[in-house]
C-alpha cells in the first residue's frame, strides 16, 4: 500500500464500496453515544418496574417470540451478551415473578423456550407508558415509517458486526486448537 493511500485512509477518504471508512467511523461513534443514553433511560424504567436492565431486556426478547421466531435459552443468552449461567438466573427470577413461562422445544426436550405471560405483557405495557416524553419527541422528529426503517437498519448493522466478530472468534478458536 502506498503512503498516499495510507494517508487517505487515515483521513477517511478512501472508499470501499458504497460506504467509506469515515462514514463507518461516524456511524459507530453515533451508535456508541446512544449506548449510555439508552442504558440510562432503560435503567430508570427498569427500576420503576422493579427489574434489572437485563431482566427488562429478556422480558422484551420473550415478548418477541412467536410461532415463526423462536429462540431457545442459549440463543437468548448469545443475543443479550450474557453467559448461559447468567441467562439461567435471569429466567429463574422472571419465572418466579410470573412474568415468563418456559416451554420445552417440541423436537428436542432438552431445549427450553421462554415466552411472556399476561403478567409479563402488563409489565411491558407499563414500560411503554413510562416513556411518554420519549415517544412524543420521537413522533415529532420521525414518522412511523422512519422508526421502522431505523429499527431495520440498526438490526442489519448489528447483524453485520456480529457476523464479522463471530467469524473472527471462530477463526481464533481454530488457531488456538491447532
């Protein structure tokens, strides 16, 4: 690689495909700045609902379960970035509160699938009611279509990053095993 190309890359001027290094860097910085803001809002809401942030996130993930999208406990742990042991503790606490219920996977009785109960749905409804100012401000700035598109794009970004990281982790594991 020539020195001028290195300087251009450092300045974010070299583009690879439709999205250059500068745009990616800016996007990551913007999403990273949302992290503390969203975590603070979620922490406040979770405390109002007498839940931890991870319990709130798990409750939401369980609500998303449907006949077409079913995640077992191991996949829920991976998606939430917690260990299987932590996930076991989370589902136990939410189950004891009657917010989620477990069902065995039809084709593999060893696997457990969790779904929200009506009480869990009520708790999530209360969360939604706890954010009226945020919802009003979003509605003022973005249309429903904008919000759906933002959610789709955020999911695509997370999947792309996760895909690369998982590939790198697997490659590192193979190298360590060899």
